[in-house]
């Protein structure tokens, strides 16, 4: 039996080469060995405000991107989360077996909202009060004092109240919907980045809790943390991951960027003043990132590239990296152009995908409802 692997992807608009080289390439390569299920998670997207037209556009756009990148609907399943009602239904049931206490410890919710439920909260700027040479213990005492003062202030109360009032319960509940996604398909493995590991762990906890209570209902999934090698960093600040949310457009290369744009972005990429093309993540993060990009784009080992560019300058090297990326994107962009002309094909792939996974989702849901005692 092939391992069932479930991946959820946010329809968050344009994908960049960091998404492609960091995740999609591995999915494409693993299509033969695994039973892959790819789900565009639009129900997760609406946990934060969305424009309906843009959300629809992005959902279709993401599907085009995955297909263009090599996800083959004959080997893998690609579908849209909201096309399968079982996700929301299972999420509700799981909600009733999830504790408020464990949910409020989820770090992504805290990072996204800045809301600190419970004992933790954000400190005000205390720099003017912490300048002198207190020892550690004294500092901790002072911070406590400031925290207490701050937490008692009207400003804190007002700020937190406002935040809480404009954040959806859905965002708080996000990990439970994710657990439903994973558990519906008897998933064995979930490939995730570090930031999502906690969500897979809570999925395991919920599954085990229900299994302990009612007998074996769910397959307990394993998180598989993505390999370091394909961690593509921002071009303008190579100490940060490449991210679409970055304000600076030159920090990422989109899968739809044209050749001219790609040359320009790489020409502006941050490097150092040494003019030596060697991999050293700490001392030369910019050059190391470019070497890494070229290495994964061309499937060439980094030492080989270092040898090849031993006598080159940064200008030439950057132009070559750009060229490799342009070459890598060529077939993807050709397919995107094809899908742009035939969106009905993409829609059909998604509909067929949702239908293909239906029996499995329905079977799991039936099992859960029976175990819990829902319906007659
Ligand atoms: N939360 C994931 C992210 O933001 C997306 C996601 C939703 C997901 N459901 C999932 C990932 C199930 C893996 C499995 O990246």
C-alpha cells in the first residue's frame, strides 16, 4: 500500500520560486511513490477578511500553478476544500473534542493576531527604563513590575479589546479545520514547514483522544518536516525566508515573472563585498542563497558550482542564476499560458478531484458519527 500524504495549500495568490523549490518540486517528484492528496484550503483562507472575487481568482490561479508545476491529476488528487462539505462537518465534531486550553497555546494564532490569551501579553516599549546595568534577576523583577503596570492600564485594555473584537473565531479554530482535513483521508504523512508542526501535533492529540474514547476511529498522522536544502531566502534580505507577504517586490521571484523582471531582481539581490563565490550561510548569506537557488534549479551540487564560478564576479554569477531560473520556469510558464486559455479544463480537474476523494471522506465521517452517537 502506498503511503497517503495530505498537503493543504492556502489560495494566497501568486506563488514564488521559494514555494516551488521548497515544496512543490518535492511533491511532484514523490507522485509515483505516494498517494498524494492536494487540497486548496479556501475555508482556511476566509479566517481572515477576503474579497470574494479575489479569493475565487486565487483558488483557480493556485490550481493552475500546481498543475503547471507538474502535479499530474492522473497520479495525484487536486481539489478545493469547500467542494467537499465533509471538512466543515468533521471540523465541528472535532471542535467538541478539542480543549480551549490547548488551542490558546497555538503559536501561529498568537503570531498572526498579536493577541495573547491567558498570561502572556505584549510589553510596551520599556527601553528607557532598562538602560542601566541591572543583573538578570533584577531585570526580571523590573519587567514583571512593568508588565503588571501595563496590564492594568486602560491603553492595554482598549488595545486588546479592539483586537479581539475584529478577529474571527475561525482564525482561532483554524488548527481544528486543519485536523479535519488530515483525518478525513486516513493520512499517514503530512509534509509541513516548521510553522505548521504544532498544528499536526494537535491533530495527533485530537485523533488519539477520540481513538482512546471510542476505539480506533482515526489514523494518527506523522508530520514530515521539509528538508533544509530547499529553503529559499529573500533576495533583498537573505536572512529571512522568501515570502510573498514581503513589502519589497524585489525580494521574491514569482512563477509568472518574465525574463526581464527576473534578471532585474537577481541583479539587485543583496550580496557582500568580498567578490568570492563560496557557500557560507553565516558569513555570506546572499551568495549562499544564490548558490542554493542555482543548485536546486539545475540539480547540481554546490561545490561543483563553486568550482565553476571560482574566477567569476558577482555580476556574471547573478546573471547566470537568473538565466537558470528563467530556464526552469519556461515550461511552467508555457503550461500556465495554456491553462489561461482553457480554464474549464482546470475547473474540471478540481471537480473530478473532489469527486474522487468523496467516498473516503464520507466513509470516515460515517465512522466518526457512529462512534460519537450522532444520528440514528
Ligand atoms: N495551515 C497550512 C498552512 O498555512 C495549510 C493547511 C490547511 C494544511 N490544511 C492543511 C497543511 C492540512 C497540511 C495539512 O500552510
